[in-house]
C-alpha cells in the first residue's frame, strides 16, 4: 500500500504550495470574479469546479422521472394518468386513464403528464396542486413501485451524476430492508414508551433484520458495478466516486416502527463499514413527525449511548412559520444537537425562528456542527430562497456549511446548480468556494483523520514525501479523499487559468 501511495503523493506535490496560492490559483480566483456577471461561462466554470462530497443525497430522490418511467415500461407496469403515478402491476381492463408504461414512448402528451407528476418538472401551482411542498413529497409515493427492482441502476445513475458534477464522495441515504423492520415494529409495540425494553425485545430479530439490509445492499452494489462496467476499460466515470451510506429511517411512522428502524439502523451501521451513520427522513412538518419529535430525540439519545461509534446527521429545521405554528419552530435544531447528539444538521432553515437562536448558532460553531444546505430543495419545498435563506447567517456565525443536493432527480437539479445558486445570492470568493468544497469532506462521516486543519494541510503532511505523511494517508480513508480533492483543485486551476474561453 505504501509504495502505491508515494507516486500519488509526488503527483500531489503542487497542492501543498496551492495552500499558499499558486499563480494558477490566483489567476482562477480573478477569473471567477470576472465571471460573476456572465452566467453561461460561470456555469461552465462551476460544472468543472471540484466539489468534494455530496453529504445530503437521498438515492430515491436522486433519479430522473424519465428513468423511473423507462424502468416501469421494462417491468410491464401500468401508469395511472389521472393519479400521475406508477402502479404496482399490469393494467387492468377498462380502468379509464390507465395505460401500460410502455405506451409512453409513443405518447408524448401522456409522458409529459407523468414526468410533471414524478418530479418538479414544469411545476406550476394550480387549484388542484397548489403546494410545491406537497407536490415534491408526493412524488416519492408515485414512483415507489419501481424502486425495489432497480436499486442497482439507481446507484449507478447517482454515481455517474456525481462524477459529472466533479464530486469524489457520495454519502447516500438509503433504507434497505425497511419493510421487514416496519413489520417487526408492528409485532413489538412500545409498551409505556420503554425504550430499554423495546431494545431488548428486538434482540432475537435484530440479526435477521440487519442481514436482510446488508444483503439488499450487496445486491444493489453488484448490479451497479455491472451497469457501470467498473474494473473494465469501458468503466463509467461513476466508478471513481467513493460511496458510503447513511441508513435513513422514516419519521412519520408509529413509535414502534420508528424505533425498530432506528434500532436496526444503529446495529447495521455498527456492523457494516459501508454504513457510516444514520439519518431520519420524510416531511418534518407531518403531524406524526411533529408530535413525536421529542420521543424520537430520546430514541436517538438512547441508541447513540448504546452505539457510540455510529454517527448521526439529522434533518432538523426544514420548517417555516407558514408550515407549522410558532410552537413548532422553537427547538428542533437545538434538540437534534443537544439531545439526539447529531453531528450534522440537514437544512436548518428555521434557525431564524428557534428560541435563543444566537446562542444556538454559537454552540454549533463551537462544536463544529455542520449544516447541510440544500438551496434548490428549500426553494421548491419551503419557498425559502435568495437573501431570505439563512446560508449567510450560518456563514457569519462561523457554523460550518456544506452544499448538497437533497433530491436532485425530483428537483431537476444537481450540485453544480446549487453552487451557482449560492454564488448568486451570497458574496462568495473563490477561496470561499474551496472552503465549501473542503467542508464536504471534513464533515463527511467516512472514517479517518483529516488532512486539513481548517484550510491548511496538517503539519505532518507539510513535507509531502515523508514516510510519516504516507503512513498517515494509508490509515485515513478521509485524508485520501481530501488529497484527491486537492489534486483536483490543482488540475482545475491549471486548466482554467490557461483556457482562452475564460480570459
Ligand atoms: Zn433530505
């Protein structure tokens, strides 16, 4: 391993001086400043900009409606044009508005209806479909029948999309084996909300549930590997993207179902190094999610104490005053940090309305709790965008921030577009962009010590060809990704600063 690392390290040599601003880095920073008011050239610049990781990406939401419809056709499924959904089986005779998905290939009008229904494509509020929030979240149920048979193709698509965005690391949210966990939850009601007893009651079933989740993940990965033709000369760019998973539990289920998912998810992340942590998903303003929020935080506290090695990122504060009463805006982010022990917060949009927000911001900055900012998703679901988005508040408060996609398929977006949104609404310098990109690996849950201390390479690797540094890299998966990102920065700056189109 060591000899293999040394050439990579030698290649990386210019990156260390990049910390001290190489001429190419300075030139790229000047070009970026010139391009601010030139959206088309800025888009090209930003597409190629190395973006590190995407830490908030739901696999099911990352896929295009077109792919879901193609797979429905392959599987012989029916679509309901009146409901705008894919149905779980073949068309029954004489159901008006139902047609085989295969017919969509020759029926452009019907295909458009379905694409609109399965994504935010062409979304325009109407009396029958008034809310971006409702439309966005309802897409997941509408394409759900296709998911179980196509997880490998989904993973392949997400990896290739990440590569197209110059992302080197994906932390994907997936829910393998969810059905069996929910069923087990139904068999073990939470008596008196006694979490210790509930954990004990699952003792015999937990290994089976974890095994099923791991098996589903194995199958997904093998299929994706084949589709991407990894380890062959025809390998897709997605093969080069490192992938880890967060087990995502659904927060809108009964307490027993929620606990069983989390209990199994913690064990899964403890046992299987591909799962680097957990998350908790579905609309936060849902009545069950709101009503059980405190109970859910207690579940995380309990399981976090039992599995201290398992990392936690929580969707918290994906709320606005228009969505929930003021009482619901008081403390979701604080509770996620202080009670559940979340190390990262997803969205965090309602920070402006939290009780004692200034103290909370200070605490997050001090404890280095990162916020995953999803600008496209927040605009579509919450109607929060531009200067009204708290991105700038977090930055001013020195809370670590990363940019992420949330559901790039549903939202018809990608990480490049989210970076462009950030640039258009926030006075970011080129150095700020690099910090955002580095943050997405610093705060990734992939294990290992960081190559950076802030925006600087750690002292141990200041002498890059030293055996001490090579040994450090050998031991840290995270630092190796960070090294790759620094190499990508150096290559990008070299290309941009010599590209006539940008002069
Ligand atoms: Zn999300």
